[in-house]
C-alpha cells in the first residue's frame, strides 16, 4: 500500500473528466500486458522487532529511525513502509530467478545490517501477535483507508497494522491460448491460490474469530470488505471480468488537493461516480488519475497490474524462507510442463468446491483454517512440488534453490504440515526465539564483514 501523491485534482477534474467508456478502455488496456513470460519479481514484507524484547511493540521513534536507516542504503529494491511500521522490499523486475533472488538477498543483508546497529531485527510472520498495535503512518490516504475499513469491523485495521506477506509477480503471458497464455495463467493463479495459502500458512490464529486457523492473515483479508478483496468471477473473460469488478467496487476515498482530508463516500462505486458526477457524493467529476488510484485500493488475491501479482502467501520464517514460494511460483508458471501438471492438479480440487469467488470460496477457507492437514490440499501441494522440483533445473535454478524447495517439501508438504505448525508449537516464546536467532545471525554477519580483507568486501557469492 505505497503512498500516492495527489495530482492537482480540481483542475484535472474540470479539464479532463472521465467517461464511462473511457474508464472501461483504460482498465482494459492496463490490466494484462501480454507477451512471452520473461520477468519475475517479489515483494517481501517484514515485521520489525526489538532483538532483545521482540514480544513488545516498538516505540514510534525507534521504528521511524529504523526506516530512515534502511532508506539511506543504496538498494536495488524499492523500500516502502506499511501503516503499522512493517518494512517492505520490492525487487526490480528480473529476467531470471537467480537475478531476482540474488538482488533481494543482497538488499536484505544490507537492511539487516543497518537494523542490527539499532538493536532491531526483521521477522517473517504473516500476522503480528503483538496487539494492539498503533498505526505508525498518518496521511490523508491512510486516515481515509482506516475510516473506510472501520465501517465493516476490525479486520481492516488488523490488515493495515499487523499483516505481512510474500507477493510474487509473474508476467501475464501470451495473448494466445495455451499453458503460457494469459487466460490460462489468470485461472491458474486463482486455482493454485488455495494451495499456496495452505502450503505457506504462517499466521496461526491464537484468539478471536480466527482462533485455531493456520492462516489468520487470510481470514482477515477475506473479511476487510464485502467486495474489495474478492476475485472477479472466473467464468468471465479475464479483461472483461476485471473491468466490471473494478468499476463496480466502492470508491474507498476521494482525494483532495493539498493536505486536506480525503472524502470517504458511502456506497459509491466508481461506475456510480462516473455516471452521477458531483451529485453522487464525491463532490467533483472523476478523472483518469482517480481511476488509476482506485485500482491501487483493490486487494484481490490476484491483482492484474499488467503482470499478475499473487497476494495470498504469508511472510515466511527464517532469513531465506521467502525464496521457496518465489521459486515454486516461478516454476509452476514459467515452465510449460510444470504449469500443465499444476493446472490439472488444482483444477480438479477447485471444481469439487464450486465456483464461489476466492478468498470466500470454501476451499480457500479450508486452506486458511487447516493448512496441509487437509488431505486433498496436501495431495495437490505434493503434485505441485514434484512438478516444480523437475522444472527448476530446466529453468536454470541453482542447487541451493533446488535444495531449499526440496527441504521445504520434505519438512512440511510430505508430512501435512505448514510453517504455522512450528509457530503454534513454539507458542508465546516464538517471537523471543526468532528474535534471538535473527540477532545472532546479524551479529555473525557483521563480524564476518569486519574480518574480511578490504579486497573481499561486498556481497558474498
């Protein structure tokens, strides 16, 4: 949820009002950029913890200082901050899995080093158990977003302030049909989504409505809004379905020029705004900039942004746990054989649960509650990991990545377990143990860098 700087809105609204037909054309033109699948990216969100007292919330001034130290680094990834102070690294688009992983690991090493100097560590967990957490960022965008979500309950605040994920981005695919066509990849992303939720569940619900769930984060996302986090109907042609979904979703906020508060209309869809203009409650006409901003406030499990952004994976434990979902998704989308195998495995499972839209489909709810303890999800996950294991060498993945994916399959998939099982077993001491391990690792890296001769400085191979 990066900040967006408002344009000179009043002038644009008068000079460049948007028609309904033009809005449909604009969304249709930017949602799927087709061509040979070539690029890969990942966005990694992290909780920031005190190394010695990880179970306690951090004062705002410490979080702000940590973010400033990270922003001062010469990173290849884009660094942003989430409303609760979570730190996000978004890789540059990479033309290989190796380039994507190496770039993120180098940047993570630098960020961890900067935070270690302040007694802080990064921690991969889908939902922060420290509660209640304050919102760190105050801005018209986040003020309006929180006011909007408060109308439907506490899930919106929990999502903004305490959730963290691994988002994987793949190209939309060819215009033509086939395993690498955009239509098939769009369907695969949604069909595979429930399996990814179950495999990488890492946000055990300890109390409240998601008590006992393996992926409480997914429950929160599904409850933030009646429509905003839903997928479009998969029976629709992808472009047409996304256009209708985007325009028929409520406007979260209407931006104002300067630092003034943003309006939070009630019950006004973007299509309503186009048709009614200022009379509909927005106070002015909609512009193309408003539509582009509106698209950034939609949070479906798979978001078409020219490429496909898979948003259903929890943040992963350990320093490099995140590379397994990135490698798995790359293999299942960009290797034609693996893609076909995965599609067959997950389609049969999804068809058995009916056409209700993700993430409120019964299969997705089962994945969030049970993880791989569900035998059908476990079988589908095993098929996907076998296909990925065969595909990764063909795609040029190194032995380290292949071994990491294989080790994850052995530790979790074949045993019907997920990372949430480890976190739940650790109980109240999970954050303390994770903080101690991260601090020790950071100290070891710092010591190694100091011991290395000048000629050897720089990222380790």
